[in-house]
C-alpha cells in the first residue's frame, strides 16, 4: 500500500440493496484519502459491495463476445469443427474462470451466461448452413455440454477434492460429514456449515451444491478415492434434475 498509495481503494460489503458506501468513513494513507468503491477486482474476479457477481458476469460476457467476433473475422476458411475447438480453448475458459466462487443460482443470470454459448453455436450453424433445430440438439452434435451443466460438475468435483481426496485445503471448513447409516445415503453425505437463509447465502458453494451432492448415487464414488474416476463418472451422470435450463424451457 505504501508503494502505490494512488492505487489503493476500500470497499464495504453488505447484502443490502443500496451501495455500501459510508460517507463518514474517511480512510487515509500517508495523509491521502483512500477512495471508496462499489466494485473491486481480485485475482480476476470482480466483487461488488452487495456481494453480487452480476457485474463480473457482464464483463466476461462482453469479453467473450469480442473474442467470438474476432474468430468470425479471422477464421474465414476454417471448418465448423475448428470453430468449436477454438471456442472450447479460447472462449469457454473466460466464462468458467473462478466459477466455484461466481456460479449464479438465479435463472436470469444462468440464461445470461448460457446465451453466449447458444449464440455462438447458432452463428456457426448459420455460417455453415447447418440445420439448427434446438440448442440442446446442437450441443449433442457439437459434443458440448451446457455451461450450467459444466458449472455443476465443477462444483461437485471441487467438493470431492475438498472432502474426499483432501487435495484442496481451506482454513475455515464449509462442510462436515453426517452419519450415513440411514437408507439411500452414500458414505460422503454432507452438511453445510454455512447458514442458508437468503439469496446471498444460497449462492455460496456449500449451500449451492449440497442438494445435488447428497442425492448422488453411491455408484458415482469410486471404492478407492480417485478424482480422475469421480470426474469421469460425474460428467456422465444425469444431473438434469438439478439444472434450471432444459430442452422444454430454453
């Protein structure tokens, strides 16, 4: 902070609707006022004072569309499969960066992110004069999954690494194991240690993924803990019941 005081800002986080800026709070460094802001960028993720990631999503969506437009300008003679491959390598990672933190739960935000992939696929089909009947049929033909499905898989894999293989360690626990003696429970049944009382808390990973995780079949979990095996099985597992978008409504 002392090296670059001009780059210092402060932010107040609050779940209230109005911006969390306290006009009476005057923070200073070397007699210089540290300005208050409503959004801050940390490790590539934009956090808002209201703890919403709508601003972050809007920025990455705009950047993704910019790259898509570049591809359609540059890849004039590439095949449709090359377009799909470029999307997977250069565009989709933008939409999935930090998704364990930023994954939306509100349907309008889910649609907002999904629309990037949907519009890209539609443009590819239009460019190559391919028959486009529906988004989900096009996904199958392109060997892709919906972004919502992929985010859920990422959440489940992260939870597996955190609670089963212990590849991820965090200082403050967000889950604890429950006894699995009851019928129809797998051996990694979890309880969230985070209160789930409002929209803000429901978007936290430990609340967001809990219902899906506890509903998984015992067969999804390998006898000997293995992230690679779990990842392979979960990507093939039917998770449609936990997704808000499907062929009938999108």
